[in-house]
């Protein structure tokens, strides 16, 4: 598998944080390239199963991305709300895509510098003041778009340098890519007596909703969650971020299993895989928070990949970090034979 | 529209407008005398019937953008703005320099305090992330002093055009059209540089031209939204050619203003004026340079001026084009 090509394919999909089965329809064809053993849960998540051993592990990543929702249609414009943590600061003059009956492009209104009054300079606009300009007549627009339709950042996938890529929704298509990389690699060397459920879950950005139910009741002996974390950059506190290219970030938290975190650490050391420790005092802000307390408690580990500009129009990652996370997870899961 | 797309997606900040000028030269060569002055303005003279007064049309070739001013140790670029850009439109925008792309980085919202979330950082506190690994690599691949642009965009939806640099490639496009359609009388067309940095191009061009009547073709600001269709919108998309009587830089010639509105009415061309005194353009330089000139300005209204994607109405473009041509046939006789 060409991992960059797969990442580009995953990032090209509009998978907003929304209910309904449109997301599943968009994502399913990509996963079907790698396995046919797939179930879709009631909560709109997808689980790809590998093997039938009794010792089951859950490997989780969320497919949804931060998104907006249409609240009003007025002449050629729509107004939006941002209930899922998308970055409102990046909106002025940004391009969005409304997922109506068809995909409708729009550009967010911004006040030109010529007309800024001093009271507004230096202040982030409220999302309720943002108009998305579609250029279409109100009649056409209303035939294509309804209140409640999801709105995403317009897509992009750019290679910046040998290892670095700029894209939307790397949070958490990187996790989805890791799921697929592992699925492919473990299928040719499946440890005896084990089985793996790779979950691609919905609605993480709305409060870990998909991970609460995906694969519920299957009696997993442990879980591994893939997500992204903050990469270092100017204005980002160095103690709250990991440098790009520093490898896989292993989560350490009271809510995660210490023994699994230690196992990840020793596996990385043993195999010379670059890693950092991401220490959190409680909640991790990932699916791990939901999975670790399910079904009376599932021992859970967390591997994150640092990205810059999280939740904005253009996130940035280093491919070395993704490869380190994939290698570490592979050794960690296969190392139990 | 194809030519407008080529003009808008080409890059040229103030002083680095060669790409734009070469597109223009290719389009108009053989149709007029072309010269370039010492400052970098491109001057095209079309010969027709003689008229009493010297009539010059002006549109500027430059756009707002950035220049890399420094790299930090990690290879993040600091930059200066070229032209007036509100820092609020910068976070998260993808920029390009040559074939390289970069992004104006943002601290993730998760890590911001409530007051930081509401605050727009100043340009000088922002940085461009080209994905470089350190300062050395950055300086080798994209030296300090390189020009940086908003990512080229151009598409149409309904009657609207969404594009980078409509200000003022739309004026440039109209002048090319005028040259191609062979004006009746002698006319000089000046493609000015450095408007966004303070109309320096127009100032140096006007010096040697001895202009009697100067007509500026521009893209002007609109703040129109469904909630603001009145005074504070300044101009309306779809409202027709904007004929100026006053802005922050210029008191336009009242006779030319009256004549322009008369020509518009007579030819059934939709027109509007600005409902606020705002903005400014090359007219301020043309009016006051050397022996001075009478000036008029016809503009296409656009939202999101000086940002990554500005928005104009196709019909307004045609209104300005028609008005500019019709006006040229009746002035300076």
C-alpha cells in the first residue's frame, strides 16, 4: 500500500461530524479495498475485523472531522454555527463546502481593511456574524441546501517537502490510515488465538459519541486508540506540544493503562522506534476516554501523531511520525504472540 | 473570462509585476505602441482620430501579498505585508511562493484562553510554515526577500466571480478589452505598478504623460451582506458600475462625474455611487502629479477585497467595460 496515496484519499473525503449514513457511504469504499469483513454499527461507525481468535483487541480511530452546520439561508448566503470545536479564527475569506443535495462551494465574508472601524480591528468575528457567500440565487441555493446541512473546510492535500504534507482533517484521518496500515500488515502475520477489530468511529468531535458504542459488548481484552496531538510551532507552548518528526507520542494518563503505556515505551525502545511521552493529568480528549470506561473498563493505550494547526483549514504533518506510529503499533500488537 | 482567470491566478505583488506585464504585452502586441517607464509602468498608446485633450486610462497590475523578512531557527518564516491586509484574514490561509506552498500557522484552539480566542494576532506576530526543517534549509530553498502570495483561486458561481487579485486584474482585463476593440480616438492606457503601496506607479507614470483627462478603472470595496444592503455596504454587487465622486484620496472632477452618469444613463448602463467615502486609488496621484489632470474612476464592486478570495459580479464587470468604452468616445473632443 502507498500510505501517502491512501492518506490523500482519506483526506479528500468530506466526513463531517454529523449523523446519518452519508459518511459511511463515503468511507466504506476505501476500507473495502483492504477487507470485506466489515460491519456498520447503529451509531454510524465502521468496524473491520481481522481473525477469529478469542483474545480480541480494539484498535480505534475516528473518521469525523470538525465541521459547521447551516443555520439559515439568506439570498446568496448561508449562515453557520460551529458546535464541534472548529477554528472560527480561520474563517474570514476561507473557502468552505456545504454538503447539500450537491456540494456547494462558498467563501466566508470578511470586512475589507478599508472599512474596518477601530472597534473591530483585532477582534475575531463571531461565527454567527459569518456569511458564507455561494454566488447562487436564493432559489437555486434553497433547492440544493437545507438548514442543518453540514459544512466542511474545502479540501486540499499538498506536499510541502519530502516528508511534510498540508491537508484537511489529518485529525483523525491519520488514525484511519494507521488502522488500514495495520489491518494490511497484520493480515499476513496474524498472531494465533488473537483477533482485531479496527473501528473507524463517528462523532468524536461531538463528544466521543461513536467510540462509546462501536464494538460494544465484544469483550475486548485491550484497546489501542490512534489520534493526533499538538505539534510544536511558534505560539504553541513547548511543554504542551511535540516537535514534528519526533516520532510516535505515547499517551500517559491516569485513565490509560499504565502497563500498556509502559509496554509501548519498551517496545519502542527495543525496536529503535522514535517516540515521545505525552503526559496528561486525566482526560486525553480522545476516544480513549470513552473506551477505557466501557463495559466495566477496557485497558486502553493511546498513540498520537503530532500535527500543526489542529482544527484549522490546513493541518500539517510529517510522514516519519506516521511511520513511527505504525511500526510501534505493529510491534506492540504482534509482540504478544 | 479566460483571460481574467489567467490574470488573477498569475502572481504579482507591488514591484514584482513582470508576470502580469508579460501576459498583457502578449495580448496587446501589434495593436498599439508599448513602452515601459523607468519605474516599471507599462504604457500602451493606441492611435485613432486626434482629439483636443490627452486621455489616459489607468489600471494597476499589482496585488497585495507578502515578502519573507526572516526565518527563526526552526525554519518558520516571518513576513511583511505588501499593501493593506487585515491580519484577521490570515490565520490558516494557504500561501504560495513560486511552486512552494505554505500556511499561516495557528495555535490550536484547544490551547487558547477565552480571551486569546477572541483576539486577532497582528501580522508581525504571525508566521508562515513552509514545512522547512530548520533555518538553513529554509534560507537555501526560499531566500529572505522572496515574494509570497495568496493561493491562486478562480471560479464562477451564479453571476459571481470568486478569485484572488480581482483588485485590480479586473481593471487590467477591461483595458486589454478596450485596446482590442480599437478606440475611436487616440488613447493612452497605463498599466501602473505599485498602487497598493501608495500609488507610486501612477505618480511616476503621470509625470511624463501630460494627462488632461485620467480615467481610473478599479475594483472597489463592498461590505454588502444580507444584513447590510444600505449605506455601510458602500457599494453593491450587481449594482452596476461604481462612478466615484469622492473617496479618501480624491475629489473627482464634477464635470466628468456628471458626464459619466449621463453616458451611463443614455446607454442603459447600470451604475451606482459609493454610499460612504472610503478607499482610494491611482486617481489621487494622477490628479496631483506634474500639471495635474481631471480624473474620473469607474469601478467594479467586490467583497473580501485584499483577502485570499474576493468576490465580484459578472454583470458589474460588463457595466464598467461598456461605460469605459462609451465614455472614451465622447471625452476630450
